[in-house]
C-alpha cells in the first residue's frame, strides 16, 4: 500500500468524508469524549480510564467538540496536557465558557481576556470556537449589542454561533454574520415552538458547523441531560437529513464539521459512524 | 478500581454570606463576625473585603477592628448558620447519599461516582447544583471536581471566592506541582517551616522526594506527604448525616492559660454538655475534635475517633483528652478551645450479640442515667464530672 493510499485510509478510518463531486469534505465527531457511560456502552473497551479516552477516541474520529470548556474557564496548562494526548492532525472545537454566554454576571470582558489566553495552546488545532447562546437569549437590542461586542472580542478566531431562540432566524442576522465571516450553526433538535429552526444557511464559506442534539421532545425540557440528549437517529433519518440539508451545506462551503451531541448511552459515536458510512457509500 | 468523581462545594465566608442574606444592607460593607461580648473576642469569620484589609480568622477582634475600621461587626449566630447548612445539604442529597459536610462552614464533599446514568456527567451535576443553590438559597458556592477529596479541596482554594475548577483524572500531580505548599491541606505550620528549611516551596518539589527521604525528617507523616504531594488520596467521602451533623461548644479563657488541669477541666465540662445532648437526641458521636487557639492567634486542630461511636461522657472525655494531647504541641498559652463532636450516628437500641460490656461500662451507664435524671430535675449545672488524683 503506498503512502498516499495509506494516508487516505487512515483519514477515512478516523471519519473524514473527503471532497466528492463538488461536495466539500466533512469531519464528523461528537460533542465531548470523556463519558464513563461510553465504557459501559462498549464504545471504549472495558476498564478504560478517563486519561486513556482521548487517544482511543482519536482512533475513531478526526475531531471533537470540547464541552468542558463551557463548564469552566479554559486554562492553557490543562489544554496543553490534553493536546499532547491526541495526534497532531486531530482537531478541536471549543465551546465558549458559560460566563460569556449563559451566566454573564461576572465582568465579561475580563472573562473574555482569560478565555483568549487559555485557548492559545489550541490555536493550531482549533477548528472553531462555538458560541452557544441560551434559549432566553432573544433578538433584543441589548443582546445584539452584546453579541457584536463578543464577536469583536474574539476576532481572529474561527467562530460559530448557535442560536437557540427562534427570534434570531432573520435575514439581517445572517447578513451580519456573513459580513463578519462568522458561521451560523445548523442545528437538528426536537420540533418545539420557540427553538431556532434547522436551516441550510451558510454565512461563512470557510466552513459550516452542524450539531445533532437528538429529537427527544419530552427530555428537552426536563432539565436532565440524560433525558435531554437521549435519542438515537435512524439510518433513514440521517439519510433524509443529508438529502435535505447536508448536500446543500456541502455545496456552499469549503469544508464542514458535524457533531453529535446525543451522548447518552454512546448514541453519539454510533450515529457519527452511521452518518460517516452513509456518506462514504454515496 | 473505578475513578471517583468528587465534587467539593464551598460557600466562601459562609457566616458572612448567611448574614448578608438576612440583611442585604451588609452587601455594601466589609463584615466581621465575632462575639462582641467576650473580653478578648476572636474573629469567627470575615468578608472578602475585610480579608483584603488583613483580617484573619482567629485574630483578636480589637486588632481586626484596627485593620478594617469600616467593617460592620456582627455577633456569631451558629444556629442560623447550622440551619443554612441544613438547607444546603438538602439541595445536595437528591444527587448522592455520599455527602460529607464540615461544620456550619459551607463546605461539602459529594461522591457522585456512578451517578452519570441518572444525572449525567459530573461537571453538569456540579454546575446544576451551584445554579440551584444560588437561585433557591441565594448562596453562591465555588465548586470543583476531581478524583479525590484532597485535590478537589485544593482546586476550590485556587478559585475562591468565585469560580469552578475541574481537575481531570490522571492530572492530579501535574495540577498540584506548580502550587505553593501552603495550599496542600493538612500540613501543620511546623511541617511547612521544616519544608521551607529544606528550600522547598512548591508541591512539585515535595513530590520529587522518595518515601525514604521523607521518612527521616517527617517520620510517620512522611507517607501522607508522599501521597498528598502526588495528588493521591483514597479517603472516602464519609456521610455525615443530615440536619445537625455535629455538635460543638466553645470556651474562651479569662486569661490565656498553660495549665493542663484548667484545660482538661474545661473540656470535661464541654463534654458533659455535648454528651447530654447526644443522649437526648438518641445519637452517638464517632469523632471528637479539639481546636485550640494559642495566644498568638495561631490554631491547631486534632481529632480522636471511636469506631461505632459513643454517647458515654467518660469515653467522650477520654477521646477529648487524646485529641487535646495531639493538638497542644506548642509551649504557648491557650486563648480558647472548641470541642467538636461529629460523624454522628443514630444510637442503636439493639444489644451487641457477642461482645459483652464490661462491668465498668455498665456502671458508667448507670451513672450517666442517674446524672441525666439529676439534670432533668435540677438543671444542667447541678452535677459535674470530676477526677480523683
């Protein structure tokens, strides 16, 4: 086997869906990788300890979305230790810390400064910073100003914005994101009133960003993560989603990243593999 | 063995935080909590602003007043703090029965290992709890998550008064290495001094020493230092019960004392009060702690434990004296002492099956019953324990 083919098969084995027929390449991964229940569910071998999870995960996927950076401020030393466990070609998307999105009672400018400092070691392997805004973050003058300031403060980083509230689904919002070269996150979630809809709008041709949250309507409002993200996509649902949205997104951008957030009982990695195989077959 | 997930919740300056909930005008002032009626009162707690001005726990109140002249001085209300602690515990208990609480000081350790299928990942539990406690109680705890109590406690110290810290499994030693030794829990001032003499000031430097090297200067404590500096701690989270998880009594001496007899007499009197309360509440205590404050403001805490617990004044007194001998290591006079009885359990009414109690124990039990009858009829000061020389 020559090097090129071998390189391709390694990339393929780790889940990169290559460019094909005008469709851009796609990197598929999951939201988070360090879940004890993924050992129980068989994704990680029995007895896998937390420090061993990232290298094992990187054997299967080329990219991961870091969830823990939402819970606590990102710290350079911790990030450096984590990067060392993954291959050089492995990519990360890092969530913006909740003190800048959901709980803004602290001095957000100071928090932003800390975040910029903390993420520095990741810069070479950073696919995007994910700015996930809360459901009560509506399209108001104050919130628009805040978001504009936040995007200004993060200038220079690849950015993706996920809205949860439907009021942001406006052409003016998309135009502004386009002007700023900021990616609008495409979300697949439960069909509930008030939630931001699933759209194939590409505001940044450099990359698109997809998050599959699962479609558990009851669990979504339970306040319990185990219920909220307990959903498994069927092959048919993923095929329909590909036909309706993914093909369109792939035609509009240079590359794409797709994450499955339905982590409960390791449904996310199973669905990520399912989508990958589906795209390979095409 | 499965990696553990230990959450440490800590409401900083707990007494002040509770007082500020009662009186919101206190938010605008530095606050010092100290018994004002005592002749030589010591600071019980202080706000972050007062701390910034140099006020410390155990400091003499008159000195603290000089350091922070604008501070509002409040008399401690331990019952109020105990109630607030009970409310905090009630929020945490639905997540895990493995919950260890300090005194009414806003500290909680939770072992949430294995609860992920019910409640999701441990960081999410910690975050939700903090949000719930803030929303429903108005208290804003610091939280940290690590694989053991020691590391989670250090992590909390890193971010207080506000924030959170997650230390990943396997990263304990690297996390601790750059930190100053003073952040490592459980080190006495004497041990810190000795480490300074060896030119060690970071935890990572201590972790480079072998067991044998530590055994020479630190003897029995060498093993603890060896493990702690590497972030190793297998001590379990010990459920401390709910509501009043401990009983404590405090005594301030009229003048600083170095008289062992006087100190033992005071502890005996305090034990009587606590022992009677235990019997009234149908509980037994498994641990007695003695906290001494020396005349120079420095403190020392040591404990003695009794497996299975006891409510017998004679046994409790023995434990207190053992703890006292462990705590009183300096040739410095004592200003005040606090006696704490914790790890409380409900008293079992069932007789032991095989181990028969000695005649002496039976005799002591009769004496206790008789003393309780006297207390009930003539009041708490009517009869006291004494020792014959």
